[in-house]
């Protein structure tokens, strides 16, 4: 997968988080969104599923492949937030 730089658009490929905190397939410009820093600390896998928009298809295929790193990260995010999110 491509490396990330601050100028490229990033798309979040993880599961949608409760309460509108983060929605799957949202595109961000200018790097990682700062308002999510506390969630990145709570669940580092979230940051791993922000990918360059050009890698969307590859990443979604990898998420669907049982045992891939992306699939594991997706599961970790679900596990982290299965009780909901606190603001």
C-alpha cells in the first residue's frame, strides 16, 4: 500500500463508529483529523485504516480476507467500541 503524506486525501476504511464519531469511507484532506486523537490513543487500529484514497479498493479487499492485517484491525476497532463511544 502507498505511504501516507500530509497532502494526499485519506479515506477511512474501518467500521463506522457510534454517535457519528467517524463514518466509513469519509475522506479527509491535510492528514489525520486532529479531533480523533483521543480515539487513536484508545484504539490504535483506527489510524491504520486511514489509507490514501487510491488504496481504497485494495484495502477493502484486504479487510474482507480473514486473517489479513486489515481484517484484524477492523475487528479490533469493532471490539474497542462495541460498548459505544464516550465523548
